[in-house]
DNA sequence: CTGAAAGCGCTTACAG
DNA sequence: CTGAAAGCGCTTACAG
C-alpha cells in the first residue's frame, strides 16, 4: 500500500532486474558499457516499473542541471509583433532542447541590470548549464558578465559593432537580415519592378561602416542590392537611392507615414521593401487608402499578419536557429552543454542563417 | 585557488558565521526559529560569500521541486493572435512564480496524448510540483490524468460543459468572457448605439444550455445583454436578435465576411461586438472599405492590434490570472504548492475574473 | 562487464 | 535556540 504511493527508484529497478543500482545507472547513461543481456533485463525492469530517474538526484550528483535558461519579455516591449517572434523562438527552443533531453527554464527581467542579477543567482544555484541571450546589442554588458562567470552561453543575434563578426569569443547564431532583404529586393527587380523603395527603422547609421543594428543591416541589404542591380554604384547612384529610403519606428502608424512620404517623393514608386511586417502592414494599408493597389510590399518575420494580408515576407526559420544554437552549445552529437573550445571550433560557433523568402 | 572556482556551499557559510550548517539552513528557510543575533551573523556570512543554495540539493532533500510546468504552443496553432496571448500569459506566470520563488519549466506537446505522456514523465522525474493547463475543453482527458496522478494542477479556463462550474474537484481560473462582452455591449448601448451586431465563432451551441466553449460564452454575453436592454425578452426579441449575430472562424478574412453579411442583413447597423480582436480587425477593415466609418467595432484580448487600429477591446488581465493561479496552488500566503483541500477552500479555488474594458 | 563504497549539498527529524 | 546524525536518489571513481 505504501509502496504504491512512492514512485519507483533505481533501487527497485536493480532489485527487479537482479543487478546493482550502478548497473542500472550505466544502462541509462552509458548503455554501451553494459552487456546486451544485462541491459535487456534492466530495460525490462525499467519498463515494468515505469521508472523515470529522479532528476534532482541526478543533477546533484552529476553536477549538471541539463537545463538552459532563456528570458521571456512582455508583449508591451517595443515591436508590435515581437510577442509572436519571441513565442515562436521559445517554442522552437523547447522543442530542440527536448530532443536533446534538456529542459528550458524561462525567466523575466525588467532591466539589463536586473537580468544580470538574476543570471548570477541562477548560475550560483546551479540551476542552469547554459544561457540563451536574445536582443544583444553593441557593448552588451551581459556578454561580459557571462564570460567572467565562465558559464556556457550563446546569443541569438550577432555581435553588433564588431569589425569581424567571426572573431568574437562567444558563440552566436543569427539570421542574415541583409541577405534576406537582398533576396526580396532582387526578387522584385527580377519581376520587373524598378522603383523599389525601402521603409526602415531610424538607426544611428554611420555611412560606410558595418551594420551596428538589425535595422541598419536590413537597410544595407536593400541598398547594396539596388546599387548592384541599378547601376555601377558611384556617388550618383547612391544619391538617387537615398531618396528611395525612409525611416521611422516599429509601428503600423509609422509604416503609414513612411508610405505617404514615399508616395510624395517617388513618382513612379512600384514596390517597397519593409524592415518588418509591422511597417509593411502600415504601408499596405496606406497604399490601399490611396488606391495604389499596384505597389508591391514585402515584410520581414513572416508573422500571421503577412499571411493574412497576403504580402511577401521573410521567415526567420526559428526552428533552425534553435537547433543550431543547441548544436553549438552541446556539439553536433554531444549530450551535454559545455563551453565552446574556440581553438577547435571557431567557425562552427558562429552561424549566420539565411531567412526564407515566402513569396505571396 | 581551487577555492575560487568552487561556488560557496552551506558549509562555507556555517564556518564563516561560526554556526552549524543546520542553523544556516534554518536562517534561510525558517528565520523565525533562529535568534536574531545568530540570524544576523549568518546573513552577513551569506552576503560576504555571495551564497546561493544549490537548488538540486534542496530539491532532492526536501522532495519539492519548487517548479511549475506549462505548455507552450507554436504560433501556427489556431487563432491569429494566439501567440500574443500565450506569450503574455507565460510572461505573467513567470513573474508571479518568481515572486514566490518558483521556477517555470516550459514544455511542448503536439497532441493531447503526447502531452499526457510528457506530463507523466515530468511528474515521475519529480521535476514539477504543479501543472498549469491551458485550453481545456469538455471532457478534457488531461484533467482526469492529473487527478489520478494526484499532482496539484490548475486550469486556466473554466470546466466547459459542467452544470455547476463551482462543483468541479479541480481548481481553475478564468476570464469571464460573457461579463466582458456584456460590459462592452452595455457601453455601446449607453452611448446610443441601438443596432448592435455580434460577430462570433461558429460553435455547437445548444440553445438554452450553459456555454460549452469560449465562443459560446462570449456570444451569450452579447445576447443576454441585448435581451435585457432592448426588451422584455420573449420569443419575438430572440428572433430579432438572431438576425444580428453572425458566426465564422478566427481569421481576419472571416471577420470581413461577417461584416459583409451584417451589412447585407442589418439595415441600420451601427456597432458590432466581436468575439476577438482578429475578427474585429476583419470587420473594421471591411467597414472602412465600404466607407462605413461610423460603425463602431469592439474586440477581445486587447492585443497590440486593437491598440494600433484604435478600437475598443477587453483586456484579459493575465497578470491577475497568473497571480490568482499561484494563490490557489500555494495558498494566499503559502510558499509551497499543494493539492487544494476542497472541503476547506471550495470557493477560493474557482476564480472568475472580469476582463477590463479598454475603451478607445 | 559488474558491484561495493563514497559523496553530491542540502533539509529533516530529533535530541539536548 | 542550536547542533550531530541521517538520508534524499542518484552518478562517480575505482576495484575486481
């Protein structure tokens, strides 16, 4: 009777299988160490008792939490459809983690300082083997903090502001926004559009330098592509391009304003590449209002909004981002999270994935 | 040197404070048991060593995981803005949990059967003290499963199909959709609107019975309110009302269709109460296209979409849903998750919260 | 290939 | 109010 209420332990399995608990442990963790016949006996006992190891005990003894931590933000954070993308990323991260028998612990933090405090506590309580950072930026103090604490981590987002993205000493995975926007732009060009505007986000763009933010990266994707397609480059081409690009915020209303400015200044506007689905929706609605139904609009993120309104967008392919992140943190075939050895794995630890152009 | 790499343990704290490890443990878990002077010594040692207890050890010994589990779905799941709401709920749940020193573990599951399998493993691995279920429905097998496994759980969502919501033997928290929609409808009436339509979701509504789904619940909120305001009820009033309600799916396009049907059949239509922001957006866009700018539209969920497009909506108040859920699972002031004792807490374990009408 | 012993870092139950 | 002992359920390190 009392036996029924207690979940079975490794001792019960050992007894039923007629082996020691150590052999049971080996069957579960290093099956190749155990003779097939013994292994089968143990596995049968595991099955008949419906045994699942107590994870706290395993963690305590092995000093591995088999968990990764990721921050979740409120929807009110900047970016109209941020909730979507974050939700998808968290979903894909859990899927990828579960495939590798890793748990995902979600935490919140209002400010960067709060996040660092919280990360410190999570690390010291031995409750995580690795951290996934998102929304990293130039001189992000979290990178330094985690580096100092010698904890494995990875950022979803390339290290903005670095000369050589591939020289950083922390691993990252990102979507190549410039390449995605370039592909969208080239697709429009190929379809015959010739006056392709860009509706982006206001950034602290320093002309000639490498991108320092997501918004700038995407803008450069459009600009470089048009320079290449429309002319030989040079000062004149740059000048005429600058009239085709407008910048604002991440909101539908700002997208509407950008659309109006483009309508005002570009006589034969026939397409607009947008930095996001939000901005794209603003443009689309404004063009509809102005009865300019022939102007083609593309977005970014492939949110349900782009599906519903039927405009082309770029899918971040977050499933692949998530599985790449874990492949870096755990090794291609590894089963535990460890610091990346940059001497040996420099290239593999920095992954730039191409977004998928979804034409509609 | 080797000391620097190892995080401090309860032994280190005991040594610095000049007490036993047991007293350190008491200071952290039952401070009132310890003499203030001793307590201060210990707390100072904790601070100077920057000590945080090893959670795996604590969990193993105390047989409490201090964690709750919640399922996260992909955005592609039905419901255009579902990702938003889920993301917000998860965010608020983490916030509420962290306030009570509880961790949130997120898991995924494709089907209900998979979810039950996964829950079984989570429970047996002693990795959760409680489960938060969402999207429960009539005869949900997960409820039975968790009941049988004797694990504390709570559903966000009332037990659809039960005669008496408050008689179920499992705790739940929900938003009172009917009351919210009723408030929106009454607000419109008070403002002078008299031909208030309803755009809802197709449901298996059985006339006269209590609501069996979210969509039906919301529909009834509109219907009851108009019956009360517009007349004495009775067969004639019901009939005239039925022409004012149209049903479809959870998509913008379906919302557009609903709007067209209402325009066709209701001559003086001046407002439409919608079952969701998604449907409301469809209606709004369709009315704009038809230049019926004077028809007032309301939504549900207060997503960023309703903010951006400036229509009235009902906020689910997920922060309160989350903190109520934990108050039920842990007791108003408790610090651990336990099964609710229904003999003692019947009322408190079933909480119906009113959504907040956000007028725009 | 298998097992007896040790121990991960805490909290519990109890004695004083 | 405080401490010495036991033990949570595993994995590790090692002996045979």
